[in-house]
């Protein structure tokens, strides 16, 4: 015996009983996919115009459909739209409202398509827009770092390896390193966008449609580079989502590393920087505390974005062709990665220009740890000493400095000459922090002239994006 409640579903004709209430809620995606409404409506408008273009529906019908969809979009943006779990997802909610609004003409919209190619199209339209926003945020953070680098081009700080003092560098040079990391992130997202910008619409459920559709026309309306080449792949492919989440995980990993430096640098032990109060919080029990919550939280959020990537890889690894219900689980990890990355980039771009730098403390730290030891070894090599011998000589000089609590630059000429007769009075030119920086005068080096040249290059690169 037929159950009339089953007929309320757009697919209910084949069923004789209603969906179990818990199953209905369990399988519904409207709780999270409603954010795709703009992209779903844009895809439907393009599909309707294509149907009219090839003569499947008449132009007046197309106009009624388009006007109805635009009215629904306005309703949603006003908050005047009731989402129904019974209608499962964004597609059926909008289609049901369209039919309610314009009658039987609305039932013609779904001709020649399936929810399988519809959702894949929606996701690509959504992700394309989000990548554009994220690329802009990356550029904004790079510009903030460039501003800081220009301000601190002559600020000397210790460079580290193994978190041990290695060689002096300029803070400007250090900021440029982060700009280069973010540049790779920017280029990865742009490259990912190319593979996102392929249109699945027209693949229908899995095999295409028997209607004489014009996929190139629809792709042009939606701004896609081309229709997907294979219908089976078009509806089942989520590589573009995984690739984006991989790129997002890399950006978050970079921001996590940056966060770690900011946390260390703002500690009393380093005291290199002061984070703006508006990006920090205090302690409920310790009045003196100023906690670097923003970088700590970004460092933590990097883990969830990496987790989203792993979730998507596990989601897809066991699926046969073509579409499977498993793919409903692709949206929440994707949306979360987009939101987390967008928020993290925004807060960093807002925070970095307001960073206060303790230049004197950075210079004091650069004087510690024998940061010009390599400069002394290079000096001896230029005097004719083989590098391995120079390394040994300087190592003994460093040990002497440790035992006597004196930096290399604080040793007298006589003390230095005890280690090598090749050392003359000009040695002190290379043992200064400024001399060490100036000596690394090649592209990519930390010499002030090279740092400024690199800044010019970055400035031009960022300006070219905007033109």
C-alpha cells in the first residue's frame, strides 16, 4: 500500500513508505550545505538559460524560472527562507520553493541534470570564489610583512639553526623569508584554482543526458574554463577539494611555524617583540600575564586543517565510480578548512603591522652565542688558511671565549693571534654584526643592499597582482 508521505520527496515515486524520521535527519545535509545557496542558484540560472538556448524550454519559461530563483536568493539573503530537513539538501530546498512560487514551470528546471552534477558544480563555484578571497588575504599578509620588513631593514637580530644562535641577520631579511613561504602558498592556490575551474554540469547522474544540451554554453555562462571531459569522473571527482585542503594545510603549517616564532619572541626570555594588546589576553589568576593567544590559537588550528585533509583522503580512498553518498561528507571538512584559513590569514594580516620590535634586545641577543664565528673562519680562508683548518682554529677561539666569558669581538688582537698568526688588526671589521651582514652581499643574502633589492622585487610582484 502506498504511503502518501513518500510522495512529498522529489524522488518519492518509487517508494511505498516514508523515510524513517531519524534516517531523514541523519542523511540530510541542509544543516551545512545551505551556505552554497548563491552558487546553487547561479548554476540553476545558467542551466535554465542553456535549456532555453537549445530549445528544451521556451524563453518565457526560462524568464519565470530565472526571476523565481533571483527572488529566492533575495529571500535567503533577507533571512526570509525556512530550510527544511525533510527536503534534505540545498538543491531540493530551492527547487521546492521555486515550484511553490512559479508552479509547474519550476518542475522543468531539473531537466537534463542530476543532483550529482549539480552539487559538484556548486562546490567548484564555491571553492573558486573562496580561493580568490584567500589569495587576496595572502597578498594582504605579504604586504603587511613587507611593511614591517621595510621598517626593520637595518634591525639586527640573531639568526638561528636548531634554535641556537647561528649568524646575525636583519629582521627585514627574516620577514622576507615568510613572504617567500606565503608566495609559494599563493601560487599553489592559483594552480589549484585551474583544476577547480572545470564544469561538471551536464554529466547528470553519471553518464550524461539524452537531451541536446550545450555544455560549452553553460560553462561560458558560469565562467568555467571548460566542461569536464568525462561524465563518470565529473560527478565523482573530489580531487579538487583534497588538493585545496592540501594547499590549505601547507599555509596553516607555515602560519603555525610563524606563530611559534612570535610566541617565543614575545616571551620574557627572548623579549624581541611586543604583541599589540588587542591581540592578546590576560590570566584570570596572574595579573602580570599577557598571553599570545592569537598565535597560539593559529598554531592549534593548523592541526584541525591537517585533520580535514586526512579525513578527505580517507573519505575517497575506498569509493568506486561514480557518485556515492559518502561524498556528502566532503563539505564540512572543506568549509571548516576555508573558514579556519581565512580567519587565520585575516588575523595575521591585521596583527603584523602593529608589532612592536625591541631593537636593542635583538642586537644584544645577536652579540651572544658567537654569531660572527663563521665570519672569522671566512676571514682566515681569505688569508690563505684551508677552510677545515680555519674551522678548527675558530672552534678553539670560541672555546676560549666561553671559558673567559668573552665574545669573539671582545677578544684582544693578541688573544686572537694566539690562535693564528694570520690574524691582523683588520679582523675586527668582520667581527662586528654590521660587518657580518654587509659581507653577505649576494642575491638572497642578508646584506642591507640585497635585502632592499629583494623588497623592491616583492613590492613589484604584489603591485603586478593588483593591476
